[in-house]
């Protein structure tokens, strides 16, 4: 390797430069300019909708669809504003310089007084104010990818709802049984709300079937056996 590097440098140094003829051609170049305005709208992710259910507070999140309409405006102008300007007109008169064959003075192709202003012309600048209005709408949809956990959470919410409903029904039954017992005890003792009063409705659907220490009117069938000598047996009637 140490022998190859010096030989390589020597070979590069001994090479003769290549000569070439270069021809330059002037080509017209057209330039265009413009401006582009990029408007970015960013949707900030927020917390998804949450449902809390149950005695132990089971929390489940749902998908969120966010629709955000927007309107952007823009204004650009150039100051100071000039709708037009005066362009000077210079003298191009060429009557002096040389003489012709007859001795008359004629022009030589150059203006006699090129700096002389003989008038002005009005040039429009095409300057104008620019206004822009850009309406739009952005949509984002936040979806939970772990659907198994979502379904499990919803099942837990369903069980919690069933437990809450069962507890509510149990409390309602306890209230109704307590009302029945209280109203029955009062009726058995000869107490009741006066009909038509404010709280008479509390025991309106309670009925006292039998008073304490009383026997309800009832009937029992009685069967008897009578001996019949002729038959030698017993007949039941």
C-alpha cells in the first residue's frame, strides 16, 4: 500500500492538461416570481367523552368526532400607495452633426440634446391592495384501537347499572312493606288519616282484612256417618 500511493501521485502529476475550445452562447432567460401562502390548521386532541357508572365508578371512554369550521382572512398592501407616476420624455431630435454632399447639416444618429425633457407621460403602477378570504373545515376522529378493553368496560358498566337498579328496587320494596306495616298497625289500633286530608293517600291502598283477636266469618263442611240395619253396613252422608 505504501508503494502504490507514491506511484499514483506521480502518475497524476505527469498527466498533461486537456485543452478544449469553449463556445458561449447568450440565451434569453425568463424569470417569473410569485407568492404562495400556506395556512395550517391544527386540531388539538382533547379528552374523549367519558361515561361514569356504578357504585365503584366504572369509567369508559368513547370515540370522539371533532368538526371545526374555520375562516381565515388576509390583507396585503404597499405604502405609500401610488396609482400612477410621471415618466419623463426626453428629446430625440437629431438635426446636427454632419453634412451631406451638398453641404447641408444632417443628423449623426445621436440626439442633439439627450438630457432635455420635453414632457411627461402618466404611467399606471398597477399597484393594488390584496384581500383574501379562505373558508374551510377540519375533521378529526379519535378512535380507541383497543376495542377489547372498551367492550370489557361497557360490560362492567352494564353490571353496575343492574346492581344499581336491583338496589333501587330493594329499597322501594322495603319502603312499601314498611308503609304497609305501619298503616296496618295504625288501622288495627283504630287510627287512620281522615279521608280527603293531605296524608290520607299514604294509606289509601292499605286494607285491614281482620282486626286483631277476631275470627273471620267462615264455613266448614261437616260429614256424618249413620248406620243402616238393612244394608248391614255403614252409610256416609
